[in-house]
C-alpha cells in the first residue's frame, strides 16, 4: 500500500469521524440508514478498525459529503482490494474442501 493511499484514507477517515460525531445521530440510526453495521461504526469511531470502500461511500452519501477525484479513486481501489481479498479467501476455502 502506498504512503499516498494511506494518507488519503486517513484524511477521509478523520473527516468521516468528525461528521459522524457532529451529526448528533445515533450509531443505530446511521447503521440503519447506511447499511454499515453498528459494530463496524463503533470500531471505526474508536480507531480500532478501518472501513471498506462500500461503507465509506455509503456514509459519504448519507452525510452529503463529496470527495474529490483522488479520494474517489482511493475508495474504489480499497473496495476492489476488499473484493479481491474475499475472492482469494473463497478460492482457498474451495481448494481446502476439494483436498479432503
């Protein structure tokens, strides 16, 4: 992961944390409106975990945030990265089952 990518995600994450805190909405309400789980939101707000691209996008839409092209590309890359990781996990699991 490039330093530029990491810095970009830190900026987006910091902005989202601020917007979520300032909104006065409960995590339950945000989760219900965005489809992002309360657990994910809580861990994100406590800086214990990061969010995937789809979750970040859903939160940005919910709060009316617009990202510049660079940030959008970063989020899309993260989303694709997550999909590829899940695909690799599924392939590993399938290979393991075939090997039995």
